[in-house]
C-alpha cells in the first residue's frame, strides 16, 4: 500500500514538473544556466539519460560539499567535499606556528581579541559544529562530521584562552 502511495505522489510531482516545463517558453529563459537546468529536468522526467550540467552550473549538495570553497584547475572550479575541506584545514592548522613562536626580528603576527569576542566566536563555532553533525539540522548524513570536530576543537582552543577555560 505504501509503495502505491509513493508512486502516486511521484507521478503527481512528475506531472506538475512537466506542466511547468510546458508553460515556460524556451526563448524567454533569463540565462544559459536556467536553460541548461530546464533541459536537464525535462530529460530526467522523460526517462532519458541526460548529460549532467557542467560542474560550474550545477547546484552543490550542501550535505556533501563546501558552499564557500572550490578547488580550481586552470579556469575550472571543482566542488570540495566537506571531508576534503576538513582534511585541508587541519593540514593548514598543523603547519601553523605556535602562538608564542616568531622569527628573530619579526613582529608578532598574532591577532588579539577580547575574551568576550573569543567566547562569542567559540559559541558560533559550537553552533556550526552542532549544525554540521548528524541530527535534526544536518540530517542523517555524516559528511559534515569532520568539519564539526574541527569547529569544536577550535572553539575549545579559543575558550581555553579565556576565563571560561581557566
């Protein structure tokens, strides 16, 4: 019974999408990415095996990819998975110098912030970690877990430098 209900809902959704595509005149589409997306949708709904739109025009899955960073090869941008982003950020942090380290004659390049700002930033990092972890906000996916751990570690590092961590 439930399978019939799902098939009926799918058929209704498919019919609504096809109807939308039928009323959208191709000549009045505002841009090439919209035209490509509509052609792709029509092909999927028709049961054809469509060619995926180019990665620069394709929408990224926020449960799998970073929305703020891409890896460039020449002029082509490629999406970065959340786990790849976490590995790259940890690698960069591991290569960073300690807070007290500096070369002779070099002025300190450390950024100084107040305890209140550090606590607010740490709170935002903890909120980000909660949203990236599997659960109500992120869903059952585990792609954001490594970034969540990184955000939690950075929040602890900041808080340890305040009276909260003492």
